[in-house]
């Protein structure tokens, strides 16, 4: 099926539409237990470990459904897949609101995971690529900036609704937002796109680099390893960030201040990359991001309670994790044609989401059993490995351009 171009929707409208759906999508699902989790646990008689196991179920379903999502996106287009995602998330949130025990609670997260596979991240980025082809880097970066605000937007709203109506009705209202806001946006605003002209289809099918089949496989593997490492580092360290700052010598107040600053710095880093525009590239972004992550771990290892080193760490980690996340999404566009973006990104989501699911457990176990120094050394070695992989991609791209 040739890619289609929704001409009637300008860039600003497309970004606004998808930003709303991604903020609501992530905010009412993955971010939601941060506000409602303890209330749900107390009401259902579940441990907090069981509550957050729901997120693990969601990420595992996202991972294993990703390859099929890529095939469906290529066959049916982003609008239909995003619409199905909205319906599934509506169903999952309704089931969650009716849960009386662990069986229905985890079953609801399974449905939410399927909804996320069809409605979050890759399908949304694919909608942008369908609209703009290989030039979608700037728009995807802007979308990621707004989507990164999901917890900042949804946490206060969910907390207020919970205080007024309780967590069950709050989840029903969240399901209503998926059904009455996100579904119409996906089904109507993105529907009936015009078919690309022969020239546009040719441009979408044009490979950015002259790679042999063997080089394409190697590029995919290097991207998969580096981006999965980014997921391991960010998803592994983030839940324990305040604790590891305190272990490294920060006071509880300073650790909280630094931890809160991390997400702001990540969003600022993405904004800077978007402003730089064509002077940057996903490969360069990945190199800078992985180098910053290496330096961040070294800075924290050498901190020894020095406030200046702790600030240096959070600056390097915040900026490095922010642009590494952007690079993780955009690297496929540097090595594969726009028409292959959806399928390649979906295949890459399998190891990335598996890393997302495993990272908090693995890092917490390493931190508790071996100590902060060993955990930070492990993260530094992972970041060096990612840096080496992206350096290999940069060398491959340079040789292909020369050829």
C-alpha cells in the first residue's frame, strides 16, 4: 500500500492533534499509577508491587505486539491503527475501573498494552512520516516535546478527579476521554488522506543511503542495540534516581530538587535539537546523547558529595537522556526509507520495550545487592557500548555517502 499524505491537515494541526492524543494516552495509562496506584492498592487489597506489575504487563504486551503493529501500519495506515488503539485503551481503562482483584486488574493492563501498541509512540510517529516523509525529523521532535508533558498535564487532573469522584469514576472519565476525544481525532481528523503522487511515492521509497542488504541488517542491529541500551539506562535509573543521588552524598532536599529537574532538562534538550534543525542529525544526536550519558555516570562516580559534581551529573544526564530518546525514535529515518519507517520502528520497539520492562527490576537488584558504585559502572559501560554502536553507524553512513 503506498503511503498517503493528509494534505488538508497542516503541520501545526497534525502536531497539536497527535500531542493531545499522546498526552492523554500516556497520562491515563503508564503515568496513571503514579497518582492513583496507592488508592487502587488500598481498595483492592493489593501490594504496590502488584500495582506496578501492571505497567510491566503493559510494556511486555507493547513489545511483543510491535512487529504485528508495523505490518498493520504498512497495510492500513496510521489513522485506522490509532483509532483501534483508542478503542482498546477505552476498553482497558473501563475494565480497570471495574477490577475487584488481581485477575481483572492485570487483565485490564493486558488490554491497555494492546491499546498502547496501536495508539502510542510508533503509530503516532508513523502518522507524521506519512504526512511529511523523510523530512519528519523536526515534527517528530516537537511531538516528543509535547508528549513528554503527559505526567505534568495528567497528574494534577487525575488527582483532582480522584479527590472529587474516587479512582473508579476517574478511570471511567479517562476512558471517556479516549472515546470522545482521541478516537474522533484519529478517525476523523486523520481520515481520508489524499493518495501520494508518483513523485511523492518515489521520494518515500528512496533509501537515504546506498546500503547493501548485509549493511542494512548490520545497521538495524546497531540501532537495536544502541536504542535498547538507551532504554535500559533511562528506565533503569529513573525510578531510583533520588535514592542514588542520596547515596552519592546529596541531602534529601537536594536529591528531590535534582530529580525533579531531570525531566525539564530532557525536554529542553529535545527543544534545542528541534531548534538546531537541519544542522543536526539523528546520528549526531545519538553520539552526543551517549557521550553525555557516559560523562554523567563518571561525574556521579567522582561526586563524593560535592554539590557541583551532583549538579554536573544531573545536567549531563538530563540532556543526555533527552536527546538519546529523540535519537532512538529518529535513527531509522537516517538509514531506511520513509515507506519502511513504520515496520522498522515497530521491529525496533520489541527489544526497546523489553528493555523498558526489565530495566527497573535489573537496576534495582544490582543497586541493592552490589551497591551504587557497581551499578553506575555498569551504566557507564552500557553507555560506552551505545556510543560505540552509534559511532559504527556514523562510519557506515559516511562511507555510504562517499560511495
